[in-house]
């Protein structure tokens, strides 16, 4: 299968079976993240691999509690996220270590902001790699950003100080994923020749 066909087929999975993911597969998935592109090789990411069901449950409960404090609509989204987290076999909180932006902020705010944007882009590319390799191993994945609403509590559970950017939930699919329809290419692309 060519890469574009594979990308079109990849879907987010939010319900997982109870089957454990093999260590070799987890290592391959993380290697994919580590080999993501990063500006000048700064590699601002940090990944925590959580396989402990008790810790996964604690994080899901923090998210569920936070859902009760958010506005209507967002609270529903956060409840769904809490279920996805609780049901996962492996959770990968992804952190920004700010290795680039901390140095660039010393030069000036504009430079630091550019460095920070570069870090977020690099981390996003790493997460994309993680999800694609998981999919290639028939492991379901879901990229979750809503848990950042609970970053303080999650960091406390994980004894972490860096900036939580996302959480990737992994597991063997217990549902068939579906792909959202894409807009027509002509409505979002401009060619300048």
C-alpha cells in the first residue's frame, strides 16, 4: 500500500480490547516519535509510557472530575476523553521540554515565541509518527489534547514539571474507526505558478 492510501485509511480509535501491547511494538512506536523532524535537532519532546492500569485509571478520574467544571459541550468532550483514557492499554503523555524556546527567549520575546512554535510543530510531527506506526502494527491510537485542561493534576500524578502537550492512547481496536470527510482540495489550496 502506498503512503497516501495508508494515510487515508488511518483512523482514531477510542475503544480498545484488553489485549496487552507487546514491548517490542511499544518500542517501535516510540522510536517513530523520536525520529520525527525537529528544528536544528533540538528534539524538545519527552514521552512517558504508562502501562500501569492504576495510573491510567487515576489520570482518567482526574479528567472526569475536571469535566464537571467545564462549560456544556466541553464537559461532554472531556467525559469521552476520560473513557478513552481509562479503556487504553498504554498511555503516552507527551511533553515539551522547552529546550529551544528557553534559549531563544534569552535573545528576545519574538525569538522565544518562534522557538516555542517550532517545538510544538516538532512534537506534533512526533505524535503523528507515533500514530502512523501504531496503525501500521494494527494498534489503535487516539491523539488527545483535552487532557491539557488537567495538566497540573496529571503532572502531579506523574511527578512531572514539563509542559503537557498531548496524550496518545493506545490499544488494539475494539471498534471500527471511521474517517471524517475531507473538504475539496480546491477550496483550501492555492497554486501560485
